[in-house]
């Protein structure tokens, strides 16, 4: 009959490790013969492969690595394209646009307040302006 110690020697692991594998249901003891070494070896190798797959992301880790390299190349190309647009001054930074918009709202508010309109008309215009300025401008 093949015992736990024999399985450990066959798999090059300790008896404690074999016991843990049995408790976790990774390898199984046969009722009469104890252990079938071929089945134990197969189950243990499948367990190790599943662990390796989890560490690398999946069994198709090479495919994921290829996809990640392609994604990185796209990101680098986009970065270079953006740098080129900035150097050609065809791309305006968002913070400059936002600041210009804020300055425009301040100037419009000042014009409305300085106008000869009735106070109720000024209130209506300022409320409209306020609702425009509270929108997300991102």
C-alpha cells in the first residue's frame, strides 16, 4: 500500500505538504490501495499549473504580454503625437482654456452689472450666467 511518505518522496515534498494537499482536496487517497502515484502526480502538476497561471494572469500570459506591449506602443505613439501638437502649437492646454473661460465669465458679469438694464433683467442674466458657469467644463 502506498502511504503519505511515499507520495512525498515521489513529489519531492514533505509529508506535511502531502497532508495539506490531501486536506485541500488537491490529491486523493484511494480507499484500498492508498494512493495511485500516477493520479497524484497528475493532480499535483495541474495544481502547480493553476498556481502559475494565477501568478502570470492566466494560462495565456504570453498573449497578455503581447497585448500589453501593443498597448504600451500605442500609448507611446499617442504621447509623441501629443508632444508634436504642443510643439506646433496646435494643441492648447486645458488649464489655459479653463482660465480664459473664467475670465470671460468675470468680464460678462461686470458688463451686466454696469449696464443700464433693470435690476430684474440683470438678475435674470446673472442667473443664466451662473447656471452656465456651474456646468462641468472639463
